[in-house]
C-alpha cells in the first residue's frame, strides 16, 4: 500500500514536471530557484537584484590595490586599462564631457556595481565577492566626488546615490516595426 | 593538338577499386589534363596523380578555398586584434572581394562587446534560460532548441563603428564591419510565447556566456517581431567567433545587440542600463533614435578605395545595399559625383534587413570621375550624402561634424585618370 502511495506521488510529480515544460511543444524544463539565482547577474536601476553585502571606499582601496591597480594604475588614471577617475572635477563641466569614466558617465550607481561585478577583473571575471564589489563601487564613487569615503554602500543605499549623469542621457525611442528611425528625418 | 581528357569519375572509381585490393601495378599511366597550349595543369593539394588521397580533409572532409585566393579579414578601428591583453575586438570583412549578398562564414566580421576571448563552448553543456516577468521560467538544451519550429532568414549584422570618413582609405576600413548571412534558429517570439510574457514585461535583457557576460536591453516589441535565437549560419553551425553554439540575431539593429554565446533572456519592466547599454549611451534624443537601427545604406565594393583599374573600357560596378528598417527597394548609381543617377540592377529578391547585391554596367572613358551609390528602402527612406545630412541639421559649411546615430551616408570613390581609386571624401 505504501509503495502504491509513493507511486501516486511520483506520478503526480511527473505530471507537474510535464506541466512545467513549454505548453505548446513540451520542451525545456523549469529552472530551479538556485539556477536562476546563480545566473541572474542583471542589476536594474532600482537595485532589486542586489545581493546582501556592503562596503566603503576605505575598504575598496585595499581591494583595488590587490585586484585592479596592475591594469588601471595606482590612482586609477595611469594604467593601460581605461581611466577611472577625474580628480577635482570642475562642477561647471558637464559630466558628459569628461569621457567614458565609469563612475561619472554611468547614470546609476547600480550600473557601476553591475559593470564591476560582471566584467572585472580581466581574466578573473565573476570572482569578486559581493562585499568586494560594494567596496570597489564605493571607491569609484568616492574618487569621483559622489559619496564620502566612509559612506556604506549596500543594497539599500546604492540605488539611492544620485549620479551626475542620471538625467543627462537620452532614452531610446519607443520601437514600432516598419517605422522611420526618427519621425521627420528622410534618411 | 589532341587533348587527352580521361573521365575523372572513371578514374576515381578505378582508384577506389584499386584501393580495395587490386594490384597497384595495374595503375594506368599518370593522368594529366592539358590546356590547348599544352601547359600542364597540376593537381590540387590533397590529390594524388595516382590514387586519390581519401584521408585528405581538403578532398573529402572539409574543403578549403584555392590557395591562390588570399582575401582575409583585418583588425579595424585602430585597435589591434588580438590586443595587448589577447582580446579580439573589431575585425573587418574583406567586402572588396565579396561576390553576392552572403558573406562567407569564415570572413564574417567580428565585433565583441569590449574585446573578448572567443569562448570554447561544448554544446552538450550549453543552456538557454528564459526567466523574469514570465508565467513559466524555462531552460532549454541545444537539442531541445533544435527540435523547435525554426526559421531560416537572410540578415545583415552591422557594427556601429562603420562609417564613411575621410580618414578611411579602403572599403574594409570604412564598411568592413557589416556582413550578411543566412541564419537558422527559433524565433524568440516562439520561446517567449512558451514562457508567457507578463503584462509588465516591456524589455528583455539578453546575455552571453563569454567572460564579460555582455548584455543588452531590447524592447519586447522587437523581440516579438523578428529576433532569432540562431544556431546555424550559411548551412552549418554558427562559427565560434559568431557565437557558437547560440546567438541572438536582432535584424536591422546595431550589431552589438545581436548577443553572441547567448545563454540568458530575462524579461524585465524597464531599460536595464546593463553592460552594453551603458557603453552605447547617447546624450541627445535624436542621436539615440538614429543609433538604434541602421538606416538605408549602400556602398560600391568594386571599384573601391586603393584599388587600381587596369585601363579604360567596360567594368561591372558592384556593391551592396541594405536597410535596418526594411528591404532594399531601389539602388541608384552615379558616376559623376551625384549629378545624375541611374538605377542599378538588383540581384535576387531583396529581403528585409539583408544585404542585397547590386551591379551597374559602366564604360570608363579614362577621365576622372566620382562613383557613388545610394539606397532607397521599402519605407521610402533615402541614403543621404554627408552634405544632405549637414544641411538637414543646419550645420555650417566647413564645420566638422559626425552623422548622428548610425552613419549611413554615401561613400564616394574617386577614380583618377590613371585608374587609381581613392576615398572621395578625402
């Protein structure tokens, strides 16, 4: 009797896993929550996906020396990899005109986190712990005069940081098939 | 002079029979083909004059082009590939040598998000996950994807770096970052319908599996319209440089959005400002609008920059035309710098968001002239000259400017009286 119950449970599980496949073609399967968590490294401007962890620029300076300085230079300006800082930024200069410096050009602090987390360090991408990413993000923001050296960046504070370029970028237009790229533009 | 031309099939059969165990001593005299002048024509690599070498990949397994054909891709846009870190960045396709609309897979241009090592992906291990604002999150194996209903379509992919500019001497430098292939795969709409996109799902984030996990935000309208999750190009599996085993093809849009080595599609509620989004951010709305899709565009591939015409007389002027918003409807060619235009002949039925090859019969009388082509697409947009763009935006004459968004301006080629061809903008 017990084995019949087990069999029924197994049959039900089997049925539910069939339902989890794609409805029309019956292919694919439902990823586990853990599979989604591991793969989903997209961080939205709201910071909804930010993991637990925290860091300050002070801590970030130590991680930077170990992980980043070899390519980006001791102070973020003199390496062969892209420049990371515009020190003593002139407030009158539009941030857009300071070049593609991650901590300035990026419209959201969450995007700085995402960029470091997925793309750095070269050849060892994906090896930084969340705390280290928070620390390095804080360092980028501190170096570019956006936050204080001891300000703690975490899943709550990071999305609240106001970036110099937050309102200075052009959203993409609504897309509709077969329409001109720009209304009124004949080319 | 009598020419002895034995039937090759007979020879191959005999060869096979011999290889099957007959005495080698019975081999016929060495087979030679001869031209009318009596010049001997040597056999190709991998072929034996006695018994064909069936172990040769060249002859049987995977053919190579003739050793006399030397057309190759080249790093473009001022950064070497591989660079000092070993990363591949921008490699242009030798369009000056291309015949017809389809770029051979081995010559398709390469562009990567920031420079990338080409990943070595075992398709048995590769997965595509669809998640986010969907009713049913799904994960597919390659085998499962290949069981789904598929489409096969011609589409060009073009990098934002392609532009007619006075600094670029050759076609590969100015236009080498566009290519066209026949792509086969599952429409993304098929997969999204299986997953069930929720009301709030307005964008997707598509992400690759390479070390940087390059990702882009794309509007759900485009995803449902014609994006292909492609596993094959030009009749075989996608090449590693093009995203093996799986890539997204986003017809007509800026090339970086056709995410290679695709492993994840997340349906989201807003523009996510992810890796590639940040890199291609624009400050002005007009610039952003015009940077999304490629406009109507064409270029003469022969004769083109740094080529040399051997003399006066007849030439078939050849080129490619395409548009990111539809099919090519007409191509015009001018030989007098744009004063008069003639219809070019289009090869085949132009496909939406695909290169269309064109040609124009031309007899060169030896005088200096300026060759130009322009594309008119299926929604009536016309490829402009740089001058027309300048006037449209009210930019003063002589002022330095860039064409806003994706530069689709006309590339003029100047033919000097000595037959040398140079960039007409220089």
